[in-house]
């Protein structure tokens, strides 16, 4: 999982990427291709 300060560009890398907020943190999750996972901060 990558840790980045901005997730906007990571969301556009794959069409199945979704931005989800969990426990005050922003995450990028991808069910079909898990290598695109990331979190902010």
C-alpha cells in the first residue's frame, strides 16, 4: 500500500479505483487489482 499526500492522481490510474473514507483516513481501494491500494496521510 502506498502512502501519499494526494490521492486524486492515483484514483485515475484504473477504472475500478474507489476513494473510501475509513477512520478519518482516505483510502484508494480496488477490488479487481489490489496493487493500486493507497492511503492518504
